[in-house]
């Protein structure tokens, strides 16, 4: 059971693509669906990469 809910359902696919792109950039192989076999470090690196890219995008929009 997932406790993470997408606030804008229409954005779910875009968020998933963003997650897959971030995973590729840090060298983590994600599968569609369950990825519970990954380590905390691997999952954290994907989330960290996503945040890094979001901050970069925001900073560029401020220029």
C-alpha cells in the first residue's frame, strides 16, 4: 500500500518519466512497478537526483 499520493493525477506519468530519467543518470535500473529490491542508497540517489534537477530548473527560471 502506497502512502504517496500524486496531487495532480494528470502529472503521474510525467513524474514517473522524470524518476526513470533521474535513475538512468545515477546508474540505477528501475523496473515498472515494485522496486523493493533496491537498497536505500540506490533509492536515495534517485530521489536526490530528482531534487537536484528540480532546484536547477527553478534557479534557471529565476534568471
